[in-house]
C-alpha cells in the first residue's frame, strides 16, 4: 500500500526526533523552571481545548507523571456536550474567566497550554489572564501551522507566552494523504511526548525529594502507600485528587 503503517510510523517518528533534537534546550529550561517553582511551593497547571483537553487529562494521576500537575478541566471544552459546542466554546474568549475562577493561582505557579493551531481565542485569553497573575506561561503549538493562519502576532498563542515548544505538526495536522484528504494526525502524539519529556527531565532534578513526586501505577505492589502520600500532599490544591 502507498500509505502504510510503516510510512505513518516513519512520519511520526521523524516529528518526535525533530522535537528531541530541536526543542531539547527549551525542554530542559522549562523543566528546571518547573522544578524551581515546585520547590518554592508552586504547581503546574495543564490546559487544552478539544483534543488537547485529553493531554490535560493525561497529566492527572498518571503512572510516571508529576504529582504536582493540575489539569484545568471543563465539560464545555472537552466533547461531553458534543463537538459543535466544544468547537464554539474554544473560540470564545469570554469563557476563560469563568473556567479559571474554579482555581486558585499564585505567582509561583506555571501553566502549560496545548494548542496546535495556536489561534483559538479561549487559549489565548487564558494565557493573557494568567500572565497578569504573574504565572510562568508555556505553550506547546505548531509554529508552522500558526504562522500559516495569520501574520498578526497578537492573534497567536505563542506571542503571549514566556516560552513555547514547537510540536512540528504540519499545516492541517495530518501526515499522509488518501483520495486528496489528509489522514492521520500528529499533534496529540507529539504533545503527550513533550509532556512526558518534561516529566522525565524534572524527575532527574527531583531525585532527592521525599516523597518522590511521581505517581506509581496503581496496579503495582506497594504503590498504594506511595500514591496515598502524594494524594494527601497535593489534594490541598488539586480537588481532583480527593
């Protein structure tokens, strides 16, 4: 077949390799900043709309994930209410204030905002509001895609961030073509890879922390004691751990 599983594998592997090489310095800088903030009492918030909402969910109580991560979740921006409403809400900047009011932020906190196109108004407004609260703002986006959609910097998420990681997804977020249609996406795979790369780098800098702030799989022997300690510590700020 012209477009085989092997071809998709090569395409997605190429993107991950590109991130590993070209974004390594930024990933290390961000990991160091997040560790410093954590030691000072800060939390890492994770936000995304639509399909990026699942990356925020991935940060919650995941095996091997940083326990200080707090996903910003809302039914209006996942697909619970249907794709039509989700698509509408992610383009409505007025929703940002209402979503963020459910959380208590400090100037020691950071947020990672996932937005592949980088132009959805809700994500931009979240960045703008939290920037005024002096959070460290990180975005994960496709610069190529974002730049292809508008030349106006003020309409792009990365303009409002302290630093951004390029996920190198192509315009339209598809890697292969069949019948003149783009098939297979890359941004979610790339985003979750970047999230875990940050956890990996942070874990090396937090080796001496007790309890070690990374969750174990709930199915492993002895994990309950460790995870319970982390849940007790972090549920003070993360209601989802209750």
